[in-house]
C-alpha cells in the first residue's frame, strides 16, 4: 500500500502495487494521462507499507 501526493493542492492518492518502484515511476511520467494522479499531479511518495499480499493490504 502506498500514498502519494502533490505539493500544491495537498491531494492524497492511496494505491496498492506489487512493484512500487515501477508504479511510482508511472505516476511521475504520467503514463495514464487521464488518471486521477495525472490530473492532480500526484507524484510524491509520502508513505509505503508492505504486506504479504494485496488482500491483506485492502483489509487494513
């Protein structure tokens, strides 16, 4: 589970990924230009928590 933000508006985005390095890179490069994170320029990783599997992360 991870949380990213932008500096200007203080928007938070919470996500789950198996490859955090790749996912943050996608956010920073705006690979999905119509996504929420691209629209609000969320590209600063502020929190990361590791779980054994995605279901466990979703239940937290």
